[in-house]
C-alpha cells in the first residue's frame, strides 16, 4: 500500500510538471493558433541554464529563477513572436509547424555546443527535505512542483475567463483584425501569449530538471514534455482544467506502468515500453479524441502555380541527370573522402533524395505533414537486411511493400487529422519507433543491421560506382513517377484534398482513400529508399533513423522546395554535405534556413529572383488581370495583405 | 447631381463645431500587392450624415472602408476624419479615437460568449460592463437570453445584432458599416437599419456600404455609386436610386 501511495505521489508530481508545460502550449495555441514544437527545447534550455547558474556558478535560486523566467524566457518569447511568428500570418498551415520545429532543432543544436553532452549535470532540489504522511515520505520539492502547477492552472484560467485582457488574448486567434477594430492591439496580445508560453515552458523545464536523477540530457529534456503534448491534445488545446487533469493522469499512468508492468516483462521490452509510453499516449490522444477545429483551413497562400514538367521533359531531364551521374562515376571512381568514398556519399544522396520525393508527394502535393519518413526508411533498411540474405531484389520489393502496408495502417486512424495533428501523430510514431525499435538491440541489433549489395543474375552492384548508378537510376525512376502522378488525375486529387477537403468531399470523392493511398505510396517510397540506403552503406546504425535527423531532413526539403523534385534532390545533397562537414551544425543550418525562408511556400526554388536563373524550376504565373478584384482582395486579406508570389 | 465641396461637407477637412467629424477622401489609391483596386477615389461625407456607398460586386467599396478604418494602407491620396489625417494610424488607434468599423460578414468573436464579446467591445473604453450589458439587452432582448452562448452558435441575425451593439455601447464618432444586410431576413435587416437611423440621430457620422440599394437609401441622406474603384456619381438618395438602376443593369 505504501508503495502505491509513493508511486501515486511521484506520478502526480510528474504530471504536475507536464501540466505546466501543457498549459504553456495551450496558452500559445490559444493566443496565436500555433502549436509550439519548441516548447520542450525551451524547457531544456531553461533547465541547463538553471544548472549553469545554480550548480556551476552558485547563484541563489531565486535570482536564477528571475534571470531565467523573468528575463530570459520573457524576452525570448517576445522576440520569437516578433521576429519569427508575426510574419507567418496567413502562411500555409504547415509553415508554423516547420518554423517551431526549426526553432527546436536550433535550440538543441545550440545546447549541444554550449553544454557538451559528455559532461554529466545533475540538478538538486530547490527545497531539500521531506515529511511523512500516511506512512510514506514526501519530498518538499514534489509539493512545490504540484503547488506551482495548481497555481499556474488556476491563475491562467482566471486570466482567460475573468479579465478583459484574457478575453482579448482568446479573441486574437478568432479574428485579429476585429480585435484591432475593438481597440486592442492583436500583435501585442499575441506577444503576451508567446511570453506566457515561454515562461511556462521554462518553468516546467526548471522544475522537472530535478527529477532527472541520471543527469540532464539534451534530447531527453527536449522530449520530456511530449507527455505534455498529449495532455494539451486531451484538453483540445483550449481547456486548461482538462489539460491539467490529463497531465496528472498521464503522469500517474506512466508511473504505475513503470512500476507495476515493466518489472514483470523482459528487460528490453520493459525499456521499450518506458521509452515509447509518452509517444503512445500522444498517438492515442490524437487518434481517439474528436479533432479540434482548425482555424487555418481554406487559406489562399499563393497566386502562382508551380510548373510541372511534361512527360517528355521529365524523360529528357531524367536522362540528362543520369548522364551526369555516369560522368561523376567515371570521374570520381574510388575517390576517398572522410573514411568513405565520394560515390558512396553520392548513393546516400540519391537514397535520401527518394525520401525527399516521398515528402513532395505526401506533404508538398497532398498537404499532409509527415515527420516519420525516416522511420519508414529505417524499417525498409531493416526488412532489406533480413529478407533473402540481405542483398536481393526481393528485399527491395519487401521493404517497399512492408512500409507501404505500415504507412496505410498508420494513415487509417489518422485520416481525419490534418496539418498540426497529423504532424504530431507522425512525430509520435517516429519517436516511438526510434525508442522501441531502432534502439532495441534484440530487434535492430546492437551494432546495427547488415545489408548486402544487390546481386542480380548477370549483374553485380558490388562496386561503389555501379551501386551509385543503380541508386541514381532508382532516384530518376522515382522522380519520373512522382511527376507522372502529379500530372495524373490522382495528382489533381491530391492538390484538391490539400486545398479544400470539404469541397473535395462535396463532389463525391473519397478523402479517406486518397489520403491513405498517398500516405502508403510515400511510406513505400521511403521504405525503398531505406533499403537502398542500406545497400549503399552495407550496415545501418541504430541512430541513423532517429526522430531528430528525420525532422532536420524535412526542414531541408521545405527550405529548398517541398513541391518540386529539384527541391528533394537539393535537400538530400545539402543534408549529406553538411553532415560530412559539420554534423553538429546540421540542426542549426536547418533551423536557421527554415526561419529565413519564413512563409514562402515555394522554398528557395520558389523565390522569383532565383527562378529567373533556373529555367527548370520556373513557374507559370497566373494572369493576375483575370482574377476578379474581390478574389484578389480576399486573397490579400487572408494572406496578410501583400503576399502574392509563392 | 453635384459633387460636394469641402465646405459643404463641413469645413476644409470635414469638421464642424458640435457635430461629429466628417470624412474627406482625396485622390485615394489602394492596392492588393500589385493590383490597384482604388483608382483615385474622391469622397466627402458630411458630418453627422448617413452616407450610403452603393455599387456592384468588386467595385472597391469594402476596400475603401478598409482604408478608412486603417486595415489597409493607401498607396497614395489622403483620408481625413474630422481634422486628422488617418495616415499610417493603426486600426486599434483609430478605434480608440472613435472610429467604429463593423466588417463584412459577422463581426463577432465566434469562440467567445455574447458577454465576453461585449466585454471586448469595451476593451479600452473603461466603461461599466453592467451598463454595457443593460444597454445592449434593452435594444436586443434576444441577446440577453443567449448571453452565455458562444457567439459562433448564434443565428446570423443575432450575430449581426451583437456586432452592431459595438456601435451602440462604445458611442463612436464615426461608424463604418460593411454589408450589414448580407444573408439576413428582411425583417432583421429592417430592425438593424432602424437602429442605424437611431444611432445617427444621436450624433455620429455613418458611412455604410450596401449592395441593396433600397435598404441603404431608406436611411441615408447622401449617397454615391462606386464602379471599378472610382466614384461614378454622387447625390441625394432619390437621385442615386434612379442612377443605381442604370449602373446595376449595365
């Protein structure tokens, strides 16, 4: 009984910490309509800063809290709103998701530079000591965390539902222009929202830091608030009391499962369960709860239509691309570079290019944000390594089919999700797979999975050059297929689903089938890419397909252009080159890049000045004179006034 | 059918002692991106008048209201309210100085209750919320029954009542109304326009944009017809009723 009480108290304390982070998410979403994926990273920075001030430099706790919360978090929140978020008004719905993901990878990248992961850092309690109650010992620190969480929940509820500034904070997302017409400044309200959100994130980070008994870890601290994500979703991103209750419930469930279930299953399975639990909660919350009304549907974000190459143009371009690859293979041969060969790296670029193409299909065309393409890639590599001796055409087919099947299964419960919610669901899936599958030595192998080079009757791809050309051929084929799909009726359906699901359904088309089909095809492509990646590398590691590299790659594709084949290839090339030159700076580049690109839906390749010099990515400009004035007026209002070009 | 001179509009910049401010618009141009929508609009709204701006879809009427209320920057030209040029004043600053703009559609916050919407209306006014509620519910008893209901769940007419209650409780000097009758039953429209007439008699300058000529002219004492981003004709309601026929049928 005393054990149960002890677990309960710890669970409530853990849940209270999640609740602070979750209410911060709710505050930011309520006041800006943006789900801040960087919430955990802000908490992580706050936790490390707290360690730096209190533990390393012996600054008094209260002074440290003032520096971190009042100065650091408040100023950072205000700056993020002013510099990053304000200019995203009217951008497509996936853009704020990408920018906050960018912010997350920037913060984790900076943290890795400032606080070397090799040093162990532990944070002590703010209040030491304990007291006895009902036969158990309760730390004062636990009481502090619970009390702070309750105070935050009550205070924010009162602010939002009993004060005029609170009404204005809620109203700003509904209609900022109307709020301005009522005499309140929408920009200032949004800024207050971001400040509050950042302070909540920092507070949860500082409080939860003391629960990390094995020391602070950048990735673990960043993902610690994922349980807070689930709670915020249960509270439908607006209800603070329900969010609080859900966070406490999740904290308790995690603690009970950790203490009552995990010890009775094999050790590795127990570890998998513990690691994947927060993401499983998030996934369940997303697919079972009624979806929250989205406020960003039906926005016209561009008046320009990306030009799609014709069948002949695709064939010619593919031929030229392959000829360039052959030339490169002849030129570079076995040229070594940083412990590998240039052609091996080239093969990796092509394999990642296919993953980029899968993103063009699923996100660029159909508008479904997928953050788990690297997971399919990892599963594909695993299947390739395990089927028919690890280097066969059958393995490629199996990898593609298995991933397409899993993709369809993932897509089925998430059909009704869109934009942010789909991004969160795929994020949950990616992290759960990374924690429970890729890192389990009994499944993925402690040293990774071996994958052989493909051998066909009469054809061997044992050499780097032939392997490179084979993967290039697959990339060209995949690119041609993606463009063919875009030109087909299916491609037009994807664009229609992206533009207006409601209109799509009203003409009698099946949204569910289209979404599942495109998700499955994209998953299959990523699986194929993973299998090819395996044949190039010959061994795939447990961290190759982690959630962070996956997110960073999505950001690179978005930076270049998530709507074009060229964007997919350039993203793969950038990723591989930067990963070789400065691996720890990869996240920083991606994060800064996505912030600089901002709301431009077409990425770098969509920038007009660049299109002038790159005829193959030129766009067909809609004749503006043909658009009725009222439509242009509406477009400009919705798009923020001046945004015309994609 | 003569155009108003600045003097007849109430002074050089539309200001007359004891009267609410007039609106003087000179050579106004505005654009969405590269597309110019207003091509040199000239308009003088006399202080204390109800001025109807008529015209077909896409004429630029709503855009003109956006510029006057600070929601869209003019590319050139000038808007003067009373004696003050609007210039680069923000929407919220204009709202605080007494310009009440009720936008096209339903100018309410759908995820806030009726009471919370009323409290937002008085965000900067320092008005007593009980007085605000009493005034609103006296005029629109139906809103009292719905005061705890989310505004987004009200009927179209009730939402428009709530929207126009902003003009009722904040006592603005200038009221800009955009398509008040859109999508509403004739009886509701008549009720709302009765209120507009009453508000004008209490002392405010009203500029209303309408597609429905007879509705607008029933309360207006001056009117203009706008076509393709320009004021085509301007005159008394009777003159404009006749002129509007040719414009709408053209």
